[in-house]
C-alpha cells in the first residue's frame, strides 16, 4: 500500500542511523533536551531474529 510505504519513509527520514565499531548503532532522534540543542541518541546492537 502506497500510504503505508510513504508514512514509513517519512518517519524513518526523521532519524539518523550511524554504525560504529563492533556493530554498535547510534540512532539520533529529532527529540531535543529542553533549553538546549542536544539531541537524544539511542545506542544498541543489531540482533538477528
């Protein structure tokens, strides 16, 4: 369905994913801490399910 694909692409475009050494991925969110320009970053490891 085109709407689902477009919505998924729009949501994913809000996040930046950076792969570090050892398979660690950093996901930079569009959320900022109040009163600063610091963005919230989530780190995690990719798993095979």
